[in-house]
C-alpha cells in the first residue's frame, strides 16, 4: 500500500468510464479487457485510490495504491463493506444449477411476499424490491451493482432476498463477501463450456458456492441429480435433501401431471399446483424445503405455493381460440432443459397430437451443444424447425448448420431450417392442426433478439399471438 491511508472514498467503481471524483477504482482482469490499462483514465476522472494486482510503472502523487493478489476477489469484499454489509442485515438465499434457478428464485420471492414479507428478487428475468420491478441485464449483476442493489433492498425494508447465482458470478468472485443464509442446488448438465472449457471445471465452480456457505446456513440439494451430494460434500452448512425418487428430507411424489398442473404428495400432504411437469415438481420441492429451513410452517407454505404461477417464459402456454392449438413458450436453451420440456409434453399428450418444435442456439456461446439440441428436438418431436436465437456476432445460418449436424438421417424429412425466427414460428403454427402442441424454445421471457451487437425488439409470446390471429387458429 502506498499513499495517504486516511483518504476519504466516495464510492467503489470497477468501470473507469463511470468514475466520479473521490472514487476508489478496482482494476479487474476481465475476459474482454484488463482494467489495469485504465488506471490512468480512472485517476484523470477523479479516482483517489487504486486497487490492483500489479502496480503501474508511474505512481501518481496524492493517490493511494493497494496491491492485492486477486482484484476480483477483493472487489466483492470491498463493495460489501462499503455498502454497509447489506447481506448480513437480511436473509439472503442463493439458487444455483444449470436449470430451474429462475423458477425457484421467483417462486420463493412470490411465496414469501404472499406470506406477508417484503422481499427482494435478483434473477435473469427481472429484479424486484417489494412490488417495484427493475430490469435485469445479467443473471447475477457485477459486484458493485449487486451490493448497491442489496443495500437498497435493506434500506427499503426487505427481510428476505432470493438470488440466482450463476457459474460466471461464482468464478468471477461477484458474490465474494456476501453472507448467505442458505443455498439451493437444482441440477447440473452441460452448459457454458464456451467459458468453463470442461464439464469438470463447471462442476468445480458450482461447488465453490456451497463450499463457501457458513456453518449457520443451510444447503439444500437435489439428490435425484447424480452430482447432488457432490455439491455439498465439503460445505460447513446444514445439508438437507429433496427428491422425487429416494428417501430424503423433503420427499415428493407426482400423482398426476396434466396441462392444468401438477397433483403431488409432499411430505404426506396432497396438493395441486399450477405449474406443469416433473422438472417443476423438483423446483417446487426445492422451494418448499427452503421455506421450511427458513422457519415457515409447512401447511402455510404448501397452501400459498398452490396458488403461484412461477416465472415468465418457463413452460408458459397459450391456447389458440379457434383450433385450440397449444403453444408453449420456454427458455430451454440447453439439451437437458429441452429434453425436460419435450419429455413433459410427451407425458401431457393424449396420443394423437403432433409436437412441433421451434429451436435455435445462441451465438458466441457453447458450440458443443448445438448438434445435441437438434438431436433432442428431433427425437421428441413430429416436426422440427431450426431457427435463430440470439446470433450475437455469429452468422445465424452457420449456427443452424452446426445444429443440422445433429439431425439423424431418419429425421431429416421432418426437420426444416428457417433463419428468420418470426417466419419459423409462423411456419410452425401454420403446420399445426386442432390441439397440436407447438414448442417455441430458447428465449422464454426475453423481449429482444441480439444481432451484431444490436438488441431488436422480439417477444416469442407476442409473435405466437399475432400468428394465431393472422392464421385464424
């Protein structure tokens, strides 16, 4: 450390473009850029203190320099301290896993709000402070934004905050310094290998979240996932399990699964839920278990859960007025998530309906899942339309070609490719007859399509309704 250690700091900043006079600037080594290159710019903007891993060759007079081993790890702790340790002043519960994070976090937020508590939600879809809605740009915000948000939640009287915890956020130390009251593991399947490179590394990163939970916290894990117990094997937290198949702390059984919802037995109590599908049975068990661990009464929890709808764009269905075609909008963008949704649809079928699937893959993301997504769609669908998702900076046609590599030879006749997503949805609905099921997968709640760095308005639900009307379905 060098410089005047009594320097007063007005704010913590990790982006030199946002520096205000009196700020402390933390130079992070990011995926796209190295913050050490912007130290001079930060000082010019008014930074009075610099946290960095390597001291610059020229030291500016009147500026405090703090050298640390890992700037990202330090940033989380410093931001948490600067904003008054907000996570300590409320009950913060983190949800991690490949699929189900948004549904579990959203249901917990809805449940505890319904039980009379003021709650916060930090999710992929949107952030909430009580009834106020804030837009969400990442599954987990950066460490400064996250602590600002938690401080605001404390100031506005929130008792509980439910938060999605992504593997990127764990790996990039965005949750460093936070004190969690509990953690929930949903499942783990192949995803984000563009970032983590190997599945073992992806598992290791997810497990770090549970390794870091304090002794006073709880860790709830899905033991129907073969890595469920691996996640919690080194945690200091109180471990609780949930399952549809095995003896567990929170045991559930699906009695009936239909288009109108799930009928389940949970810990000896029969309950009807509005959510559909076995994957949601797991999500409901996770929510129930977390609520009980947080001291809520089991009957009150089940009663309130039975009234909830879950997250937008997660197995959300729209029925056409004339021909009763069912369109299901779902965020499924991994092979396992797509398989779960299609397997659920298969169980809902009465026997004669066609299943028509519209699916794409995002650009600048894990390429290994592209052919697998197409293979899964073909295996469980009568017709498949491969289309664009968020191409980002890749060519949509090239992404579709990589998906086509996974189409089995026997399925080629039932699979077509249409790069324009709106046309793909229109074609799927035009091919549907009375009571057929059209699955539009990949974007769910998103209200945009990202092409060459520009986000254009695009809402799968809007397009489906427009096409129902246009085609007289």
